[in-house]
């Protein structure tokens, strides 16, 4: 039992860290001379507790830089380090201004628990202050014919340095800011605000603009990829506006109908004549077909009759034919 009690007493100060957590991102980066804001989230149990921000790798050796129980008006833009607690959103934020490379290191979002047997709860993060350049988005895309803007960030020491924008692999394409911190032509515009950022704007993207580029300030540069996508081909929808230029339709009235009556009458007469002519031609063709069918039928009937006579009389070669001479009334036999 003595060993169990010893272990329990040893772990007791750390129990709140497992039950009630404080969280933040594991790492942050900022350019030298810039500002950084870190959000620290906590559980509802800590809403009324004092929060603080300290510099150090462990809780025991962490130097406090700001805490929420300091009752004074603080302007985050003027203070080197400022802290603000929002118990409704269950988050407190820390802002650090004018960061220097030497300020890189480990920091902690802390909640003050208090008491001999209770350790403070907190979350550690690693802050890196970079001397050089960075970019807001390392990959930019835009549609053909549209415009895009790339934002390049630089350290404070490069504020007065010349800024350049170059197509990777071709130094002849480099465009740099002048003494006024700007460059402008028909396709690209560069603007340097001299406060830690300069922008590059493509006014009208072309497919050939797809490539890798470099933002540079002084001896530092950072790569940016630009991807241009083709315009979609679509058929415009037919709307009521498409018919705005057409003349309005005229209503049919008694006057407009009577005005067109002669023309309509002529059309009706011509149509009737053509119809009758077609019907007459069809009737003649049917009559001829019927007549041509009757002649062979009559010939067949005559052949049948003569064949019946031949069985009784024998041969038509010896038949006698009588012709009556009307004038002489003589009877001639052949």
C-alpha cells in the first residue's frame, strides 16, 4: 500500500492535464519583423481560470510573458506580447509583434490551476522566426482570360531591397520594382507596400503563362507554381432578353384578314385546279390499266369457244363461209 500511495501522490499534480486539456497547433512560422497570433483552446471547466503565455520547454522553467489577470488596457498592435480570453468561444489568443530570429523556440499556452498538489495545464508549440521570404500560396491557379494575384512576404531587413518576379529557368523574363517599389506593363503589375509584402498581378492570363516562377528579395527567393486552366465552352442559354430586338407580333384582325383575301382566293383556286388535274391523270391511268386487262380475257374466252367447235366439226380448214351480197342478193360460197 505504501508504494501505491507514493505513485498516487506523484501522479496527482498531473491528473488535470489528462481530464481537462488545453490545445493549440504544434508549430508556427513567421517572417522576421512580422506579427503572429496563436489561438489556445481549452475545456469549459477552465472558463473562469487565469490564462497565461510563457517562453520555455517545460512548465517548471517557463518564463511568463503575458497573462489574463493583468487588469490594464492593452492594444495588441502596440504591445510586444498581448493576451485576450474569450470564455464564450473557450479560446484565448496570444499576439506577438515585431518578431526576431532570436525569439524562435518553444512556448506554452497555460491555464493556472493553483494549489500545492495541482499542476497547471497547458500545451506547447514551437515558433520559428524566418529570415528570408515566404509566400501566402505556393500554388496559384486561374482561368484563361482572368486575373490572379500572388502575395510574396519578406523579412524586415529586405524592406528597401529590390523585389523581383522571374519565370523559373529564364532570367530574361525577370521584372523588378523600381525606386518607387512598383512595376507595370500590359500583362503584369508588381506592387511593394514596403511593410513586409509585395504582390504580383497577372492582368489577363494566357495558357502559355503556366510555369514555375520566383519571388525574390535581396538574395532570398521562393518558388511559386502558376496553373492556367482553359475557359469552359458553353452554349448561351436562350432567355427573354434574346428576343428584345425582334419586332412585336401583330394580332390578326378583320381588317388584316380582309386585306389578304385576294391573295388567299388566288391560292385556293390554284390549289383546286392542280388537285383536279392530278385526279384526272390518275383516272385515265386506271382506265387504261383496266382496258388492257379485259382484251386478253376476251381473247381467252374466244379461244375456249372455238376449241369447243372443233370437237364437233373437226377442222376449220374445210369450213364454208357464206357472204351475202347486199346489192345482188346472190349467195356466194367459198
